[in-house]
């Protein structure tokens, strides 16, 4: 589970970097349509990055709040 959490965090970081590149490209775009398309893509990736961070956070909560005596793990639902 820890490895999955780390992969989710890394993926979120990568998507955040791509969002920055898309926004910079939108500022330099030659046409309004191109800029708009780049910004739309940036918004979609930003939403995906947030979802990845939420998933990683849920896993983190489970890992750090798991019962020490080896009982069942309860999932924490976050919206």
C-alpha cells in the first residue's frame, strides 16, 4: 500500500508539472483557440492531479490508522 501511495503522489506531481507547462504554452499561444484548448487541457489534468492526491491521502490515513493488533482495516471516505 505504501508503494501505491508513493506512485500516486509521484503521478500527481508529474501531472502538476504538465499543468504548468500547458499554462505557459497557453500564454505564448498564437491564437485564442489554441490558448483556450491548452487551458482546458490544463484544467482537466489539474482535476486528475487532485484526485490522485486524494487517493494517496486516503491510503495514508489507512496506513497510519490501521489497528496494531492486526484487526480489520476500515476505509476512510473523503469527499
